[in-house]
C-alpha cells in the first residue's frame, strides 16, 4: 500500500514549469542583483570591455532605452578603430557617487601606443537603477573617449622625429638641405616615348661627375603607357648643379616637367659617401628586422655612420591619435580632431673629424678613376681622419677602411724601419740589387726586370728594389716584420666609431714567404686607413690611433705605440723623401705645398704577376695619406697621378 502525506501539497506540472522559469530568469537577468551597488556594475563593465564580453552588464542609452550588450561591444570595437585589437588597461577611480536612482563614477582608460607610449585619461561613467533595482550603465560613445561620436573611430599616426645630422670637424652639418630638381614626364604630352628616352639618356650621361648608378630609363615607355595622361611620371631627382649642366637639353623635350625643392644632401654626391652611408625609406627587410621600431614611411640609415648610429640619429618618433570618419566614397579620413599627441624626440648629432676641404680634394682626385680606388688622409699632429674617399664601386663599400689587400712595396717602409732598428742596414751601406734572387727555390725579380748592382741602400729604397729586400729578409728574423708593423699600429684593435681592418702582417713561414713579405707580398694584408696611420706614425715619430667619431666618443682608444728610434726613423724619412726627388715618384716633385715624402707600391694578387694593385703612401706638411687603386697596374700610372691631383686640390 503506497504511503500518503496528507499535509504536503501536490505539485502540478504547471507549478514545476513556473519554478523552472523563475530559476532561468534568475540566471539570465541583465545587470547586477539588488544586492550589488553601482561599483559592481562599473567593475563588470570594465572587465567585459577588456574580455570582449559584456553579457553580465545592463545598458541604457541617454534616453533610458535599453541597449543590447552585444551592440555596445560592437560599438566599442568600432570606436576603438586601430586600437581595437589591443584593449586598454581599465580601472575605476573610487566609489561612484549615488544620488537617488542615479550614480556617477570615474574610470581611467590607458592605451598602449607604438613606441612604448601610454595614453591615459579619465572618463565619467553614469549609471541608472532599473525597476529591478539593478544598476545599468548609460552607454554613449563619449564613454570610450570624450570627443568620439557615433560613426567615428580612433586612428594612430606616427609623428616623425627630426633626424640628427652628421657633423664635420667644425661642427657644421655635412648633410643639409640643398636644392634639387625632380625631373618628371606627363604621358599625355609624349608622342614618341622611344625618342624621349634616347634624348634623356644622352643628357643624363653627359652630367659630370657621372651619375652613379646610371639613370635606368628602360621601363619609362611602359610606365608612361600605364599612367593616366595627366599624371606625372617621376624619372630622376638631380642636384641643382647637375640639372643646370643639361637644362637646355631637356627643358623643352615633349612632356618633361620640373619641380624644384630641397633635399637633405651632402655637399657633393660622392662626399665621403661610403663612410657616411645613406638615409632611405624603410625597406621590407628593415620592417621585418625591427618590428615596432620601424614603420612604413620611416627613413632609415643604411651603411656607414648613418647605419651604425641610426638609433641615435633618428631620435624617437612621436604618436598622434586622431578621430576618423567615413567619407562619401566609403573611405576613412581624418575628421580634423587630434585627441592625443606625444611629441617626437629629435635625433642627436654625430660629430666627426672630417674636413670638407680635404674630403673634397680627395673625392675630386678619384673622380676620373674608373677602377675601384680609395684615398685616406690623416692629420699627423693629432691623428684625426680628415678624409675617406672611395672611387667607383658599390655605394656602401668603404674600401678606404675595410679593404684587405696586399700592400706591395709600400710595405718597404715597415721593412726598412725593422732593418734600421736591428742595425742591419744604413742609409749609405751598400746592398746588392740584382735582376733576380732565388730564396728557398723561389725566384724573385724587380719590376720590369731592372737591376741596380751594388748600390747604397737608400737607392734600393728609392728605386724600390724587390730583390734587395728579399735578400735582407733573414735579418728581420721570423717575427721581426710583424713586430715592427705592430709598433706602427697594424693588427691593433682600433675604436674609430666605424668598421675598420687594421691589417694582418706575415709572421714565421718559410724563407720564401719571409722574403716575399719583406716587400709587401706573401700573406700580409692591409687597408688604406691602416697604411695612412702607419705613414703618419713615421712622420710623427710615434703611432697613435686615428680618430674619426668624436661624439659620441667611442670606447677607449688603442694605446699609443712606442716612441720610434730617431736613429731609425730619421734615415727612413730621408729615404721616403728621395722616392720623390730621385726615385719612383718623381712626378710629385713639382706639386705645390712643400716637400712630399712617400713610397710607391705595386702589389701582386692571385699569385699572378699580371694582376697588380697600385699604391702610394706619404705625407706633405701635416697631412699623411694612402692611395689605393684596385687592379691599378703600376703605381706611377695610377696611384701617383691621383696623389698629385689630391695635393694640388689641397693647395
């Protein structure tokens, strides 16, 4: 018999359904319960904004009408615009103030902008108590940012920083605003593109110095065909002085158009180009290498000092936040309101030791050289680099500082110092100079197979007798050449503020290797700046590390070398003078500016006597220098004439 409970009311299906509905309603109420205050509603709103889900918050618009939470979230994302994918940090500022069924609090909104910039501000947040006693947020676009209206969005714009300049020794900017002419073509006025290309090409090739790399006009006809008739197709930007040379040849050509403006440029196109580097629009590689640092449209230093010191020179870009609105064509455009701005920090300068007059003379001396070449000038009295010029070749290749090539007979300067230090030779002591000499089975000869016989050593030096030096090599010992080279700064670690190769001097090896090294062959390698500094050491009497970048000062310079023995260096200077007065560089006897001292050099490479580099190292007054011509043949044919042009340019 079933049990009965007379005192317990029976539950009907209707009652159960009602109870379930009550439970469901309790779990899906929009807003907070009557036990929660406005602070809890504010907290729920801030949490939901960050997470992207606002279902636990109730909303009304300023008229009191309810607004769905999903609509509010969608509007917040739309208003946030370019910042939508990085929600802000959100905090409440104290307890909301309650007045009857209304309350008002404050929230702090902090956006993380590019470049570690924070944009932070407070906004009032209003709430209203509903009929169910739940506090609901009054939604309006100004809650995101006070100047936003429905249909607006926030947009972030980068504000470029003024780039710092690279300065010369006097503190003047090397790169400064200079006049240029942009040459363009209007397609609708061109009837014969092929003829136009021929005329422009001939004119551009007539510019002196030659435009390097040449202006490529191969795609100009296609670009003209693809462009609108009234468009402007850019061809090239010329320095004003280059444009003036060919103005009469191109000004009246069909379709040509010209715009004069200012551009940041060095005094001349070739002015220390490889050493300075360039400043160009950011490339895809730049953007990939430093995401968040570079942005599209930034100008970035590439190569040389511009690349090495780019972070210092470029400064720190600023950030602007603006409001945007869609235009009639459906594209976003500024609404004219800037709501935040972090000013850029201007870049700092980099001060160098370059002397414009000396640099211009060096560049001019290399201007007509078709082979790759370099010229470095160093002031003897204090070791500063006055000029670093590079001839034709890749724009970013600083052959003057980084070449690793055999020095040829210029290294007889080092060998002679070592021999004099060991009292192995003297100015007038006789040394044989035969046509050939054999060492350890290897035959050595002189240029053009000359022979001097038994002559004073000063004559061997002035005439550059290879066989004499090959025969004297044993007197230097296995390491004597390297030891002497180190007293002149070779192989040392320099802190110039730029990449530099300081040399590698042959040491040890077979008797034949030591014989070759004695006149600059073998495994010895140097750079023009290393040889210029070594030459300055001979003129000065002591090696000091060259200086190039003064501010920011590089790390501590290499220590100075030992004082050179007067008994050694004085005769060496005498012999270097006789190279000019009676030796292999007599073409320099008549240059203005005082006595010239030096040493010629022809350096074989690839173990092929037919392949030779040309050198000249020397000094005049307070300026020491090294000239190098890759594949230059005999030094008297290339390096010496360049030296003459350089010294005349200084006078």
